[in-house]
C-alpha cells in the first residue's frame, strides 16, 4: 500500500525540524566561547548524571548514532572534558565519564544556556509546557518504530526520555 504524503504531516515534520534546529543553533551560539557544541553539551549533561557509562549506553541515552557520539567524545576527550577507557569486563566496550575539568565546566555551560531555556519558559504556561513535552515524547516514541512494531536499529534508545533535547530543554 502506497501512502500519499499529506500536507499536514509534511508541515508538522518541517515545524519540528525548524524548532529543533533553532534551539540547537541558539544553544551552539551560547556555548561558542567555551568551544562546546549543543550536541556535546547534551553528552556532558548525560554523563553528569552517572559516574560512568559505556559508549553504547550513551548512544542510546542521547538518541543518537554510534559514529556521531564517537566523534563528539573524541573531541571532548581532546579538550580534557571526558575520559574514555576500555570497559573493565568487556574489552570491546569503551567506558566514558566526565573528567574533573568537565564536571567543573558544566555549571558554567548551564548558565550560558539559561537564556535559551528562559525564552521557552516565558513563552509557554505550565500546561502548555507539559502538553508540548508529552507530545514530543510521544512523537519520539512513535517515530522510533518502523511502523510494524520494531524499533529502528540506530535509534533504539529510550526515546521516551527525550534525552537529546533534554539538556537544551531541561526544567521545562
């Protein structure tokens, strides 16, 4: 069965893309002075929640793909913000954690990005924020499956957590 793309579905996809990239670019601009990107900020934030995770777990938490996360981790490691070491029991896996330097920098990065989140908070009331978050989480969950009940292989992480957007949208 061939589905005809509806204008409303296309418009929704474009609106989601526009909102994400606008938020992403503004967060990038806020962090530029520290040489950290919005996507790297997401990884640092996720790593701050636990002592260490495998690189694969981080891929899932960030709802990203292994190659992108690896490239970001290599860059963050080069800046001394994360540590990557072989996993103690699985020689194939990398264990990733924040360094002391990364942990010390994170509060400054949060302060730099506060104005971006503040703009969102002033634009929506509490009910609208909860509704928007619920709809975005639902969208991520729906889109993480192939339509036949199977998870997409490269995005099988917990989409319901909205982790990739979480650092940029925290406290919504």
